[in-house]
C-alpha cells in the first residue's frame, strides 16, 4: 500500500485489491517513526482526525464507531457472562472503551506493542481513551503473541484480536498455531473475535481461511458478522467470532436490547442483521 | 466532483463529502460526449469494466450486483403482485434485468434520456443487457419526468427511480412535486423505490428530506433499506421505498425465500437485515 497526499488529499491505494480510498486533509498534525511503524495524524475536512500507520488508514473520528462497536459488542453479548476481557492490538483504545461499557466486565487488558499509538490517541482522539483511567482497565505495551503464550490456560472470557491486515507483522495472528494458543487461554464458554477484512474482497480467501484455521485450532463454532466501514478497503468489513464450547451464532438478545449504554451502530437487531450473510458470501465460505 | 486518472488510477473525489474512491485502471475503452453527459468506460485491474458519467462512477462489473439487486428485489417482493413495472433512469439495464427475473412481471418499461448509456452497456456490460430482448421489456429513450406526467393515473405497480445524485439534472426527482406525480400513476398497493445516497453522509439530509417529501406527496408508508456499495461515496448506500395504500416495511417473505432465480446479495434474510437501521440513523431520520 502507498499513499499519495496530492493537492490536499490523502489517498490510500490498496494495491492487491486494485482500489483506493481518500480523504480531504487540512494539515498533518503529527509524524513519528516509532520503533514499530510510521505513525501520522491528519486533520481532515469532513471526517475529523485521521490516524495512519505505515500509510494505511487506521481510523477517523467520523466512522470509527462502526468498527469499534462491532468488534466489541457482538463478542461480549455472545459470551454468557464476560468478566475477563483481553484485547490484542487496539492501541487507539477505542475497543477498550466499548468493552468497558459492559458493567459486568471486571478487568479488560489491552496489549499493544506500540505505546506511541496510545499516546497519539490520548492527544488526538481523546474520546477513544476516555475509559483508560477506569480501574478495570489495564494497558500493557508488549508483544501480544508472547503475552498469549505466557497467559495461564482457562483464564480469559473474551479475547479480541484488534489487529492490522494479515500481511507483515499481523500475518501470524491469522494462523492456526496462534489461534490454538488463543483457544487454550480461553475459559470454557469463551469467545474469541478477530477482524477479518472485506466480505467483497476476502470471503473466498482470508475469511474462509481464518474460519478453517479457527476450527482446526479447536474452536467449536465460528460466525462471521458483516458491517459497513467506509475508510477500509471496499467500505465493507467483517469480524469473525470463534467459540470454545458454545455457539457463537447466538447471543444474549434481551441483554443486548436492554443494554445500559448508548451506541451509534450496534443494537440487538443490528447484531442479528450482521450475522445474515449474503448468498455469494455463504457460497464462498462453504466452498 | 472531479476525476484524476493519475498513474493508472481513476480517482473520483466527492468534494461535498470530503472523501474519494479510486480504482486501478488498465485502459480507457470508450469516451463519448453524448447530448446529455460525458460517458467513459475503462477496464480496471480488479473490478472488470467501469462506467463513468460526468466523472462519477456509475458501476463496475464486480460490485454492481449489490445496487441492482437491492433497488429491484425489495420493491418487487414488497408489492403483493407486481405486473407492471416502470424504471426511470437505469440506462445500463442492470435494474431491468433484475426486474425481469420475476416471472409475474408482465411488462417492464425503462425510460432513460440517454440512449448512449444503453448502447455502451450493450457493448461493454453485455451481461446487464441480457434481458433487453425479453418480450416483456420495453426500452424508451425519453425524459422520464415528462413520461411520468403523461402516464395514465393508476397504471403502474412498481416505479423505480434509478437516478444519479440529487444535484444537477436529477435534483427534481427528489422533490415533492415529482413524487406526487409518481404517487398518482401508481395503482392502489403500488410501491415506489428511489436510490437515496449514503447512510453515513446523508441520513440527516437527503434521506430524511426524501422521506418527508414522500409522505407529503401522499404516500402512506416509507422504509429505507441499507446495503454496501463499495464504489459509491462511503461504500454504504440506501434505497427508500414508499407505499400507496400498503406498508413497505413488510414484504412477501415466503416468496422471497422461495424465489425462482439466483441472487448474489438479495435474500429474504438480507431484506430483513437491510430494513434494520442502526441507532444513529434512526435518530437522524426521526430528528
């Protein structure tokens, strides 16, 4: 992927997909080469602040609610009673905030390798970090794969993999070996969720392969949910859930409907809708 | 909107929305200034052929199934027994093809002002025009607004407005005066459907205003359906249905489930999911 901020536009090209998405930017607010990646923050004309890692759009103020709500709430309302939640990646803290909206959660640990992302989020996306001082929040800056290796068996209720694309550093997060270690640290009834790319571009490749790898890693059920995400490739995105000992295509519908917090996108009806896969996708996932 | 085909990329900038979408192109296959607009066709690296009108992406081979299925099938499965269908716009013939998949349809008339669009579709998107020689198909190249004016009252079951954005030539198609004339030509139980732009960008403006105008034009019910559309602004799109004497938030679910034709995106479950509006959108439409 490459960027081309010409004439005041930030254009991200998705070379493998042959498509591009752009935003009109006002100014670059931050530019930092961290030990792990190139981190930039821009102000845009219509989407608020924009965070970019290694030339790839991570989030904007305007549309990050879609991704953050859909990676957090379906998994938490699928688990019967989530108390211990772990987020691998997610350094912008937006997923952590959504997790901590659930009053039953007793501890939520975020493990991102790059502290600079969290510091930039605190400065440029303060609303995403507003739960960081919740006493139930624990922020660690470490290698998430190693953290999972060292984590005791049967100790986590919900494990969220909030990663970048499965090329380069995040590739291992989509492979059976890592998924089996994730399965091991989950308690019985545990739920894992992973961002799983575009339904249009990746149903017959990344999404199908991830579901197969999850099953081979020992999970008892998988389910993919789809939702819009305008600033990611194709504007259409997915998360895939995997269950240890439970069915992840069902969820606590009453609890979701009577949730104690406000949401912009998530609802019990939206959760059911997201589980509804179009025929072309069902065929590709089966094939 | 403007285009910038730099370095082999066609980039469409949505200036009002401050965002852009692009596709990697191989070559320009066609360039024509019709009496009505500037028509271009490109071959792309990953999305098949691309049609562009006045610099705006109209459709690609790869993702047009989303829009065409969702502007046609929800309206036709909402109507109790659609026999006479009219399409205003839709010169690429993709909507006509979907309409004619319904065996109960006796006549489907497409009225697009620009014959050059249909001729280009026949040449570069032959699969979209494969139903043009169906004896039930009628293609007219004329002003759709005037056609509606001249159409007898109570003569149409489903009226599909398959238009460009509500700026410039298509602006009148979103206004109460035209909508009232559409209501007049529908039979009792008739259904109108209109493309209604992006849920992210336009819920509190174009979509809400269209729904209000439909109600003021005499329609008895309205319903907006949402679905992904990667090559339109935000990658997330909507159609809005309006009913003359019937409720358009319900549909013939059994008939949709047991449909006699294959679809890529549409299904009865997908129809229900598309009617499910996220909380932020429901608030904006109510507000």
